[in-house]
C-alpha cells in the first residue's frame, strides 16, 4: 500500500505538536512585565509591574502572581498599576489602580493571584499598565498579550 509523502509529513508534524502539548491558549497565556522610568534620561528610579495572564474566555482574563514595585533610587513619586485590556470596539477596559504604597525600600504590592478582568466586549489583548504619579500627570508604560479566544 502506498502512502502519499505529503500526508505522511503532515501526520508527523501534527503528532509532534500533540506530543509537546501546543495549543492556541498556551501560546498566548503567559507573563507580562512593564517598566516605567521617572526621568527621560533613564536610570533605575520608577517602577515595574508584572503578572501571569490566563485568558479564560473571549471576555475574561485572570491575573496571577501580580506585583507592583517602586524601584530605587527613590525619586519621591508613588508607583501605581492596573489591569488593562483593548476591546474589539476599540476602547480600553481598565481595572482599579493599585499601588506600591511606600518608598523604594518598602515591600512590593503583591503577589496577588485570582484577580479577574471581565468585560462586556471581547478582549483583543490584555496586560498591565504601570505609572509613576508625578502629581500633575502620569508617566506610564504598558505591556500586553493577545487573547487566543478572539
């Protein structure tokens, strides 16, 4: 019996992917980390926020091992962060602000797990936004991951 070479190649690749457990959700769930620097010249002052994202549906994402950290040397500004998602209608859904409520020497906020962001529109991508609160304005950076359910 003759088996076409092309079909054999497709079968081999499919079997290899199944054996390592690759799925669309695994490819998109994962870690995000955003860093903001207080001063344009760089340096270490500012803050970071990071989390592990788990997309549970087209309109839902769970944040695990989420932290916010004010980085040294101290600049005297507080660091805040929130969950953020780009929706299919072009707008953003935002979670509540959380802060590392101390100086750069204080313990970080978190890690917290099981924090959910649920929306009324499908989520295109989700992540975190971290900001230095300069008083009259915010200086922010964001990092996102694509939602495999949309």
